[in-house]
C-alpha cells in the first residue's frame, strides 16, 4: 500500500509550529502548499514562510482563498474585513503534485458562525497529520484533537511532535492513541533551509516505516 501524497496539517492549538512542519512536508514530498485562510501577517504570510524555508522551484504555492488583515480567529478577522467565510468558496487547487494544506489554528477554530476548521477538513476528505507540542496541557489538547477527528471518521496519518522532547508525554500519547510518530522536531537555534531539509529526510523514513506492511 502506497502512502497518500496529500495531507492536511492541523495543530492541537495555536503557535504549535504547523508552518514549519508544513515546510518540512513540502520539502519531503516535493509538494505544493496551500493555506486556505490566512489571518494577519499578510506581508510575511505562512505561504511566504514555507516558500522561503524550502526554496523549492518545482512546487506551486497556491493563493489563499481568504486573506484577512487581523491576526485573529478567522471568523472574527473576516467580520472586521466585512466578509463571511464560506466553505463553498474554499476549493482545493488542482495539481498533479503532492499537496500540503495548512489549517488556520486548531481543529475547532470557527470559520464563520456555524462552520469550524474540522468541517472544512471533512469537506476536503484528506488524511490529517496532527502537530503536537510539549507543554503543560498538551496531552489533553492532543487527545481531544484525536477524539474530534475520530468522531468524524477523519483519517489520521500520524503525529508530529514539535519542540524540546518530553518522552513521558510523547510515549503516553502514542501508546494511548496507537498513532504512528512521523517525526520529532527538536529545538534548533535557527530554523532555515538546512534544518528543514534534515527534518524532511527523517519524515520520509518514518513515513515509509509507518506504511510498511500495510
């Protein structure tokens, strides 16, 4: 069984490192990148960060469906800009390449008065790579995120742990969920192309091992 080549990158909370992880996945899979909703930082968006960290000329960095000025929850940022986010307007780009899609915030972040990020995930119909980060409360946030995905029958490709390691936390989460660990991204003094390339090689190997025997 061949592993999928299109993934949604979701985080257990905000400021988890989804964009760095997305850059690593773009590099590892030689993939395109797409962030449907960008809230704030329009001059130095997550799309530009991934482009800079990978330097890939063969990848397409697809334009966002919504570019919102304020660094707020998408529903609040959209209201300030006088727009309403519609799931119907968020259509994945057509590409023959692998594709990495990065969500704006956690799974239950609202996009409008009725729809959450996880509703967009259901529509897109792609497996999720869940990014966790070790901090007090991260076990709870990770398990809640896994439960939310599983309650909607969304496939989870695996977990990526970002930041300084905490083996007791990571081992409990992996044992409890039964999910594969696709990468452990430790602390680095500088996140640059070289760092991303090294982590991409680790991800490629772990991904192959996770699907071996399937």
